[in-house]
C-alpha cells in the first residue's frame, strides 16, 4: 500500500526526527540516501526543543518508542516512518538495499523495527544516554528544562 508520502519525488520537504545522541540513529541518517530522491530532507534532533517536537508530543507520540517522519503535513511513526523513509530512498548502495529488504513493506517493517529499536535501546543504555521522555516532560511541568 502506498501512502501519499511515497508518491511524487524531488521537490518536497521531509522532516526526519531522530535522536541526535544515538549513534545508531545518526549513522542511519547519514547512510540512507533520501535527500537525492525526495528534495529537501530536514534532520531534526528530538533532544532539541522546537515546534515539531511540540507537535509530536501533542499527538501523544513517544519519541523514545519510535522515530517520526513528517511529509506533506502527515506524521508517520515507528515502523511506518521507517517504511516510508526506506521507500523514498534510492536503491543505490548496499545500505539502502539492505534497508529495503528489512523495511520495504509494512509486514517486514513491523517485524524488524522492534528489533532495531531494541538494539538502539541497548546501545543507549551501554553508553549511559538518558531517554528523551518527551511525553513525561509534557505531563510534569517540573521536568520542563532543556534536554542538554
């Protein structure tokens, strides 16, 4: 099934919200060749406050549990976000071919995304990187402080 995000390439804005302190997330953002096919890819560090993070929090999306992609005003979350990004990427290079094999359809993405998320969580725990906790900060005003 195609989503509106997957149709029409080359002249659009795509916002990818990722964990800037996560080496797994940063590596994926650098390796995936999305900008070549999409148009303008905007990388947004979820650890930095801003209007898009406010929108994500207001939508009740826990950024620690799933990545977010915004295309044409629509927020895609978790495995669907990964699938949309994968299908917008070029097919060039081993990394994008591997991503397409793992996340190129909804069923595979729903299976492999939790595996990747678990790996990310282990890496963050080993490195001592705290959770972003965007929903917790929204519920508790005493936690309203800069993330860094």
